[in-house]
C-alpha cells in the first residue's frame, strides 16, 4: 500500500514501538508465569502464560503488517533491482 511520506513515518515509528513493547512485555509475562522457568508444570500460571504468548504474537503481527506500507519512490514490492543475480 503506497501512502504519503508523513503517514509512512508515523506508521513506522509507532508500529515499531508497539511491537517492541508487546514482545518485551510478552516475555516478561511469560517469565513471570513460569517463575523464571523453575516452576513445575502444575505451578505455571496458565492465563498469564497465554497472555504472554498472545502479546508476543501481537507484537509480531503488528510489525509484519506495518512493514506492508510503502511511500512513493520505494519501488514496487515485486521489483528486482538485482536482475543479473541468479538464485542458486
């Protein structure tokens, strides 16, 4: 999706920030749920662990979808600037 440069900057900055906070927060939640990985399986706080994994997935999805934005002059997503190089 081609968007104006200012919108591209805003989307890039805030989506990266949200993704980083979500992933780091998810790992903190997961670490807390498993008591720094020393808890027995029966002692794991399952709702907190699920929330942690969900936060990590949310951060990954946010970053992945935000990378779909382009601004003018970035080229098409299917263009191959290194046309002379073969994969193999």
